[in-house]
C-alpha cells in the first residue's frame, strides 16, 4: 500500500523542504519532493496543514516509562515502553541499565539482547546503554553504592557476551583504576564511551578522551563541579569540540541559564537531548522502581534518599520544546539534538536521525508549537500523545 504524506515543511539534516510530498511504500520512504516540483502521486493520502515533518526522535538514555522498567527485559515491559515512547515522537532508543548486582545486570543484558530486533511494537531499542556499575562512588547519584564496581576487562567481557554484542554506549568514570583499559577494550568492539557519574580532574578526564570517549552523560549532573583552577571533567566536556554531550532539559536537572551556556559551548553539532526517564514517566505520583531501587515521585520529580534526583519523568517531545524555549531557538533546530546528533554519536546515522529515500519511514508530524500530532513508524500511524 502506497501512502502519500503532505505537510507545510520537512526538515532534513541540511535543508528545509517546503510543501513536502513523502511517498511511503512497504514501510520505506520511496521519495521526498516538494509539491512545486510536480503533481502529488496517487496513494492513500494524509495531509497535515501547517505541520512540520521531522525524523522520529532517538533517545540514547532512557530507563523506562509507562510503569515499565528496562531492567525487566521482558516483552511486556518493552512493549509498554515502546508504545508510550511512540506517542511522544520517539522511534528508537537505547535501553539503559542502572547499577545492580552483577547477576541481575547479566540477566537483564541477556533478556534485552533477545528482544533487540525482535519486532516490538512502537519505538524499538537499537542497542543497550550500560550506565553503571563502572562509576564514581562520589558521583553515583541514584545508583546504589553497594552495586558499584571497579572496571575490569574480564567483567566487561562477561557483560558484552551477555548482551550478544548489543552494548552500543557505556557510561564510565575515567578516574577509576582500570577504566582506561576497559574503555580501550570497549572501543575495539565498537562501543561508544560516555564520560559520566565522575569526579575526574582535568588530567583524568583527558585520559578518558584519549582512550576513546566520544560523549558525556547528562552533563552537569553527577559530575565534579567546575573550578577555575582545575576545571575537571565538566571543563573538558564543555571545552573539547570533539565531544558530544547529553543534557536533561526538564527545568529540574539543569537551570535554563545553564542550558543556554551549554548550547553556546556544544552547539548544533554536538549537543544531545536525553530524557533519563524512568518507569514513573507518564504515571501518577507514587513509588516506582529504577532497577533494584525504589524511587518516590512527587509532582513529577523523582527522588531517592533525602533529595537525590533519580532519573526523570521527562518525555522527548517536551525536552525539545523546553530546549527551544530556554534557548530561543526555533523548535526545528532543536529537533536535531534528538535526531541526527544522537544518531551520529552512536554511529547509527545510516539507520536513524534523517529523512531520506530508501530509509525506514520513521517520522513525526509536529504542530507549529512543536507538539506531536502524529508518529509514523515503519510507515504506520501510531496513536499520538
């Protein structure tokens, strides 16, 4: 069945197409053109006046949503997560773990490996983001101290084997003994390294960069604070142009003024929006799980202990709108931080992050205010938020 989608404009990585005509056949984009170039082809027509077409969002740091946790690693949990994410414009994601006992982590990695590529509904996991256990005790955030471990190549290899090679991204504190060796091993296997949950000084962070780090995990959060004499990991992340950097743009994790400073330093090529969302996302206030941890949620704020933030209830469509509002950017510019940039960082830019003929038809229809009107994944309309 041929589908023909029309709207006011379409955004590609390098241009804006006015009055686009997108032809989809068998779940794949057959062609993209402007109505000014000719007639609209025959097919099942879907017209979205005043709307903008952009690639489906890609969240590289998400623990769960809709009451389900990634660490469950079961078909029902990932189905719940995928359907919820699709309603908020997300087409793909990295299933993100949290520090847990080794046997629990290995079991989750094994379960996730079986589900990746299995034809789940809604948004689908393209890989795994291993967040913990190789992180700093001083900057562990919500991660349980008892589950933190020093990095060893042997343990990483066990995790890699359990994941069946699906670990795509790993957060690690570069100052830990053994971290450099583990990073070098991971890079050999094609894993992207993200510096985070770290108390690293400047030299330690630079050693991580030399070992192959490509990104930074939720910049500012669970990081050593900036000091003008020893800028530390945060100074390195903001200064080094080759590093991508995540940010949680919910107005809670990072003040809007700091979001603007982040944008000035990382810019359109390296900034990445993530949600760090947990199972409570889309759910009423109450108590929820983050891996093995119990988190209390009040007014959408996720807390463990006295006042430690434990993930978020942020959705990616809201993150894009927040970033645009905080920085004064057009939301169309902000969408790149949730599409092409995470795709480039993970090396998955041939699969996701852009709208081009020959690619899977994963796109979203946005209102003039950046709200999700429709999510189309693999050529099929999904229920909107």
